[in-house]
């Protein structure tokens, strides 16, 4: 139990997917303009990562390994993820049209969100057992949502502040990210 | 657009890294040493050119509704081949780049160029576009990694990825004056932000001038 908790804390805070692994940068820059779409995006990514991890983990251990097809992992995983994102898109469109509009182009782009494929690959690479896989698949998108939310709150303030012209938009956002990365690196002492 | 313009577009005006903000994940993560940057750049150029050529060759027989899954399968296959080749012939590089080699699949540049360019243009144009965009990406990557490596270790070196033989090594900053922070994530974000602001300044300035002339 303690080991699982350490794994969780490490994935959320210390090896944070955005600030120390730099994955999922596209939605990080694109959807972080206001806090409500940040939460929506976080929820969608969490759903996709957990679902896709379950599918790919099962697929790998019950189909690819028995038939010695491990080298096909990349191709099968990316297809599972693409199908799963399509499914999520249909669900959100049906139940929350407002959120669907707010996420816009970034919803289909979850397919190419590195975080999803990264978790699927990492579950295999690290040789996680089933429980570790579940904890890890939840922890990574929670870390993603946390940082995305904090970042979007800062960005709402940034919109009304006076920034030098060449730094407007993404460049100043990167500087903010640098400071957040510095703050998060201080958390490494936790574990 | 003639072929030379097509080739040059990837460098400054539509530089995938600094102007379009594509493929940021890998740029920020592996730009710690020059070796990594060159290896990653070469892998991306190879995959991008081949995927552009294949997708362009199939553009008339690919049904519109399922084009994205088709592109993804093509790209994933090419990336897997690249991964296996790197693992076999340049093991050090394979270890250093780690999970970022399979993650080339989800590098937005490759799918983006397939969708925006290769699906509408001839094979030769698509290949040129792939080389131009890939070089633009590599140049951006090398720029960041040189700055980060020099600031964080004071040494700039490059070794042959196949034999590990050192090709050159120079110390530019004395050991006592290095800023170790630049090998950390913070340094990656800071370096990127400053370069992106510089590119933004260069891109917007000449545009104003030409307008005045007209």
C-alpha cells in the first residue's frame, strides 16, 4: 500500500507529466486560457488515459505476449487510443455540448496528446503489475489536470497585465511554466 | 509556390517549433545535449520524409472518412522501424532518447504535415516539404540544445552515435561558472521562451516594413 502511494505521489507531483516530462504540451498551451475549459480538458484526458491504459495493458498481456508480437505494440496502442478518443468525443458531444464547443479542435487532438501514449508505453516498460498500472494511469492525468488548472488561473491574470510585445502569448506563458517547474522541483524532497 | 520557397518555409516563416509550436514535447525534453538533438532530428527527418512520400502516393486511394487512422498506421509503422534500427545500431542514443523515440508517432509535426500538405500535393513536393520542415525542426532543436548544454556544463561536444568516438569537444565556460539549472526543466522552458520571443520579433518586424513600402 505504501509503495502504491509513493508511486502515486511521485507521478502527480515529482515526475509531473507536464513540468518534468514535458508531455501534453499542445493542450497545455492551447486550452489553458480559462479555468473551466482546463478542468473539462483534464477530465477528458483522465478518462481517455485510464480507459486506454486498461485496454492496451490487457491487449499487450493477453494477445501480443502469447503470440510473441511485442514489436507491434506501437501500432496497436495508437489505434486503440484513436478509437477511444473518438468514443470520448461522441460521449461529450451527447452529454455536454457546451464543453464540446469549449474544447473544440483540442478534443480530437487528445489522440496525439503524448501523455496518453506515454502512459500506455510506460505501463509496459516499467513492468507494472495490475494495481500499479491502475494507480499510475490515474496519477499521471491527475498531475496533468492539477498543473493545467493552476496554469490557466495564472494565465487569466496574465491576459490583463502589461507584457513586452514579442513575449505576448506563448512566450510569456513559457516563462510562467519555467517558474512553476522551479517550484515543483522543490517538491522532490517529499519522497 | 515554387519549390525553393516550399523548402525554405520550414525554416523561419513556418518554423514548426518556434512559429507553429508543434512538437514541443520532444523539443523541450531531449534538448539537453547536442548528441541527443542531432539523433532525434535525424530520426524525425527520416520519418517525416518517408511518411509524406507514402501518404502523398496514397492520397487518391485513401477514403476521406478514415484518412486519419490510415495516416497514423503509416506513421506508427515507420517509427517502429526507426526505433528498431536505432536500438540495433546506436544503442547509446536509444538509451538516451528512451521513450521519446516511440513518441515520435504523436509528434504533431508529422501528422500535421500529412494532413495539411502531403494529402494534397505531389510526391516530389511532399518530399521537399518533409525535408524542409524536418530541417526546421532539427535546427530549432540544435539551437536550444547548444544553449542548454553550454550553459549547464560549459562543454560543447559531439560524438559519433554509432561508435561513441568523440568528434570534437570544447570548453567554453570554466567549470566554476556553469549554471546547472539549465539542464533542468526550468532551463528548457526559459531558453525556449527567450528564443520564441526573438523569433516572434524577427517575424513581425519585416512584415511591417514591406507594408510601408507598398
